[in-house]
């Protein structure tokens, strides 16, 4: 089987590593490549496999992080597997598995927080989505009904579950005014649509305005560019005319919190998503926090979602109510362009690699 791996700039790649791409990730040199490894062994009749499933990954995405972009911000000192989200085909099932069968397509259920030391409730493949053949507990998988493409499904587990959980935590209701930040990312694009399905009137602010055409197609009332000072002034004026937004969904909260918190209305709900690539981690947030207190507003964190959030996103994707904009899937020697596309904040939508 094939596996995509990454290592720090000074570490030696595996002897059989091919198609190495050399990329700067947040100021550090990181190299990426493909290695061939032995297939994962799986005997369906073995007792230790009774609740497990053997899957073959068809397509995967970065899911918001790669080596060199964890919370530590440091490149890995050794070569490691990477990738978070995938869509896979069931190859074999253990004797006690009744909900899945060979030929089913599945996506991982990456809930948070894990219940330690119960390994089944935790993501069994954190950073290992690119492993082409995997042994996974059946409870960590969700079957995909027909109708969802591989590229769209490969971007859905983290983005879809997180977005739907954020909308649920924000209690978005009919007529609510909702602001979504980082609006070019897969999580935000899903949140825009989930908020609209809940009845909200959605506005968005993206990194540089490149996502504006896509956001318009998805029904956003108006989008703004974080790179344009004039846009922030217009967004502030809009918030004032609305007497503040009823809810703010902010996957990039460490970059936007100081400004966005001022746009929230009285008794508003601010939901922050997991933001491992924050550029503003050392900022003084006291004034923004004081603004929330003065408004009797609530602040909630939402890292990923639950199985029910992912299931709702899958249902909406299959029915056509949810779209997951993705670029052309990369494959083969396109390791470098794939990683660069996944890291680029200007990218609108998901970036996938297909085996």
C-alpha cells in the first residue's frame, strides 16, 4: 500500500520515499513524499478483529492540519504519516460487524473530546488518513449513502461535523443574522449553508475576497474581505444597523476575535472553532472579552462535532442541500501542489488527493 509522509527539513526521508516535495510551512522547511509499505493484515475470522473493519482509502484531505501545523507549530523531527479526513471502501469486516459490508463507502467519525482510555471513542487514525489500507473499529466509521462524490466526501468529516456542531451550539433560528468568518475554508463554507438551512440570514468575511463568487452562489447575503480596511468599516456599519449579529461562527477565531466580538449583538452567541493555524495567538483579547460581558453574550468553543452532526451533514450533501466546493483532485506525483493547495489561505473549498 501507499502512504503519504512528511518530515522536517533536516531529517532523512525513508529509503523508498518517492516524489518528495520541499515546502515551507509557517517558516520551517517540511518535505512530503510517497512511500510503499506492507498492506495491513486482517483476518475477518480472528477474534481480535470481530468488531473491526478493513478499509481501502480512495481519497483524503488535510482536514485543516498537516505536520508542521499542530499547536506546537514545529515541523516533525522524523518522517510521519499525515492527513485527517478520508473516504474509503470497506474491504472486509469482522464477525460481529452488522452495520457495514464489503463495498460500502465510509468516512471517519472524528468526535471530540475522546473518552480516554477508551480507544474506540477516540480517532484511531489521527494524522493517518493517507494510509491506503487501514484497520478501524466499526464505531469510528459512518456509511455513505449513494450520491456523494469521493472528493466532496473526503472533505466532509472535519468540516461538515464541525460546521453543523457550531450552528447547533449557536442555536441559529429563523431570522437570525449570522456572521461567518474565514469564509473560504471548507468548515466555513459548510457553516454558511448549515446556518441558512436553520433559517439564518448569513453574512461572511473571507481572507481576501476571492471566495465571494462561491459565497454568493451559496446564498450569502453579502460577503466582505478581511484584507480591505474599507470592507471592515462597511461590516461594522452593517452590524450597527442590525444592532449586532445574533450569532458569529468563527473557525479562525484567534485571528478575528478582537474585531468580530465587537460586532455581536446583545445576548448574542459567539462560537469559535478549532484554529491550529492561528496568526494572532499573542494578542490582547481583554477588550473583546469585556465587550462580550457587557452584552451578556455567550462564547463557546467547538472542536469538531459529534456523530449526529456528521450524519446531518452527510444527509444534506446527498440530498443536494449542502455543497462542498473542491478543487480538481490531485493524484500521483502531485504531492507538492496538493499540500500547497491545502495550506494556502487563499484557497476556496477543499483540496483532496486520490489514490
